[in-house]
C-alpha cells in the first residue's frame, strides 16, 4: 500500500477515535439543566425578544460585545426553542471541532518537523479533549463564548501553520482572528503571538532564517494581522463613544487605579499566572468559584515570566505554542486586577490556553519519543495522564448534572463564596427544605464591594417575602435600589410585585403607595422603553381620580404599543373615557 494512503488511513482512524472519546466523556452533559448563574438571564432575554436585526446584533454596546455568540444563541431559539439538552449538545460539538482542529494543527506542524507518525498529534488532541480544566467551559452553556473563540483562534493557527508565508493564508488567518474577537473580545490577546509566528517557523529544509529574512519574506502576514488588529481597536474605540460599555468599563477601572498601587497591581497578575500554570499541569481540585490563591504562587509567576523570556530566544514551534498559551492567558491575569466579574479566577479562562499548552508540551516531548529507550516511559506516562484526565472530566461532567451538588461542592472548596450560598438557598427552597434554605440565606454576608451582590440581597428579600415579612423584604429591596448596578429593572419589578401583594392583603392602601408606585413605573418605562408601563401608570392615576395624567399615559401607551398588544385597545378606550 502507498505510504501516503497508510498515513491517510491512520489520520482517519485518529479522527474517529477523537470523536468517540469526546462524545463519550461529555455525553452526560446533555442531561444537565441550565446553570442558575448567567444561563437563565440569556434564555429569558432571548425568549422575550421578538425580533433581531443584524445591525442591532453587530452594533457595539453593552458590557460585552459578542455578536457571534449571540448568533448561536439565536439559532438555539429558532431551531429547538432554547432546550437545555440541545444547547449542551451544541457546546459538546463545538468542543469536538476544537479537538479536531488542534489535531489538524499538530499534524501540520509535525510535517514541518519532518515527523510522519500521527501519534504525537493524536496525543496532543486527546490531552486537550480530556483535560479536566476544560469541563467548566464545555458543561456551562454560558461558557460557549470560550469554545467559539477557541475555534476561530485554532482555525487562524491552522491557516498560519499550513501555508507558511502564503499571502492568502495570512489573510484567512487574520480574518479568523477578527471573527474570534466577535465571539469573545479577549481573542485580541492572540495578536502578539500571531505576529511573531514567522520568526519561529522554520524555512525551507528546516533552516532557520535570520530575523531580517523572516520579516521581509512575511510582509503580507504582518500586514494582514496588523490591519485586523488596528481595525478592531479602532472599531471598539469608536464604539466606546456610542455606548460600548465594555471598553468604557475597562478604561474606568484601569484609570481608577483602584487596586492599591503598582506593587499590588503587579503582584495580583503574577500570583494568578503561577496559579494558572499549576492548574494546567495539575487541574485538581476543580472549583466553580475560585476566589483567592496563596502568595506561594507569586514566585511561580515570576519564574514563569523568566521562562517566557527564554522561550522568545528559542525560535522553535514548541516555544511558539507556549508563548501562544501565555499570550491568550493575559486577559485572565487582568481580571483579578480589574474586578470585572463575579469570580476573579476561573477554570474556563484556561480553555484556549490549554490548547496551546498541550501542543507545546507534546512537541517538547517529541525528542524523547524518538529515542527508543525512552519510548516505553513516555507511552506509559501519556496513558496514565490520559486515564486521570478521563476520570476527572467524566466525574466533573456528572457533577454538573445537579446544580445543588455543584454549588455545595463549590462552597466546600470556597467557604464564604456568596453566589454558591445564594444558589444553594434557592435550590433548597425549591426542594421544600425551607428551614435549611432560610438558614443558608440568613448566613450570607454581602459586602457592597462584592460583584453582583445585589442578586444575593434580592434573594434574601424573596425569602423574607415568602416567610410573610413584607416590610422587611421592602426595606431590603429599597436598600439595594440605592446601588442597583445592572439589576435596577429587576429590583423595581420586585418592588412593584411586593406592593401589589401588600394591597391585596390589605396591609397598605393604594393611596399610601401611590407616589412610590408612580416613581417606579416611570423609571421602568425609562429603563425598558416598554409602553406597558405607561398603561400601568394610567391605571394607577385613574384609581386616584387623576384624570389628566391618566389620559396622557393611556394615550401614549396606545400610540407606542405594538399592534397586537393586548393592552392597546383598552388604552384607547380608557383614554377616550378620561377625556369625557
């Protein structure tokens, strides 16, 4: 048989094995529910939005600008009605595509290194497929942004490695990076790694070119990626002047220098770097809510920086992949400093870096694999690592099937992690364990500096309301309304619902609540633009015999309401009635 055909068959066998492994280990995720963190907000937003336009999707705005991610969620809505099982399956399939792409990148680079066997590329792909640190991104529907971003970054890497200095390949790779940025803005951190690739790629016959030769021969590569990088930064800079809250938020945090001086600003990223390096080698224990890391990781982070400087001088593909992992990790190192998310450290942030890490690690071991006396030890070590990774991935995926168990596990590993306490309290109440739920929610400490602490206070208010303490719930909601963050609409909605309940129970008269109700409904209309709140304002004014304001609100509600809105015709009739 022709040797090329043998190689083709071997590659096809490897692909089938990878498909079997990924679907096998992540199959339980299909039966997982929505995770109460972020998933319900995404689902409710999509289900309550009647129409979208490409212009609105791709226009900068909001805290996060991820139109490609939104497009996949829109497909979920229209194809299978936002069913959790299908959305989990989509995550698994994207992860599978990433595994196959990594295999393709490894095979392409192995040819450059004059390796004919598919063993090392297969090992790299299996390590990535089974790395337990990736379970969070795959099992969490909201983690899809990392999966999509990784797909396009790996596709850019494949184009770059496959054709070397080809202008067409450089343009395709740069466009893939641009699309990756539209899936998750932090993909732009791959740009420095992409720009230095020509200096690490061997020339014809494996001969390393001088820096000058590499620069001259790859001018199209630098031009393509330079234009994409400049275009992305210009687009986001212009967008920040028209409501791009993501850029504005980062700038405000950096300019505020709120972390406490240069020493602290440097120490936090270095600690995070040391911690993430350890997690890439030893991912256990896996934890959904990582809040703090030991100062012992600080020297590890410093050592890592020195190693990266040394790798810059090596000019090998192995060194390049490690530098790629470091480059795409930089965004994760800034999060503890900027305090932008509900957890400063997270395993999902290492999904993309882990792809390049296993590539670098695998090519670092290629010399040992070629030596006959090292082959048994290398093979045994690889098999053992893959078995451990398989166990960790499967056990963690099974844990994600039960939200209560997941958050109880999180709280054991991170005592005092407020989001876990909040979700455990809600889950216990849903199971009828009201006393345990009340005790858990009562024990929550919610300092104002905690990210999204408003959710915890709203949960506490809900528990007081269910226990019959309506005044206590109202006081707590009014307290959190002073600093509502991004939860103002939900807080106002809960207060209005609470007032309706107080009136229904006869504990408060509508006249007493009238000024506050008018203020809340007016604010809700300002925040949402929904004319239904104008209709409600008309009802409130009508009940207090305020005919002028009632007529005006009914008229505006009828004019702004969608043609099929159920309150449109009543608004017209009541507007006419208030005019009599």
